C-alpha cells in the first residue's frame, strides 16, 4: 500500500516539476522553526503545513497528515508508558 502511494506521489511530483529539497533547505527551515517557537505545537504544525505542503510542495497533504499522526501516536504511547511505570 505504501509503495503504491509512494509511486503516485513520485509521479505527481514529476508531473508538477517539484524537486525534493536539499538537506540544507530542510535544516535551515527547521532551524527557523525552532527560533520562531511561538504558540506551541499546534501553531508549529500549522506553520509546517503552510510551508511544506502549500508553499514549497515538499509533501502532499495526505503524506503530511500520515506523518503528523504517527508522531502524535508515538508521543501518546510514550506518555502513557512513562505515566504507568513512574509510580
């Protein structure tokens, strides 16, 4: 399933003429995001969405949603694990 989605995204990117960002671009973006830490995680996710999906077209909207969901799930699991065994 993921391979099919990856192929579709690659084909879409090639059709649109978008290029993958360089490591330097990604590093500088996250450095700027770290310095502009205003509004907490919700504001940062919105800033990331605006930059990565809408302006730069680094990710497709579906792919961005999948990544955000995975990160939130990982944080939730870690929180509950620590809470349970910290007693």
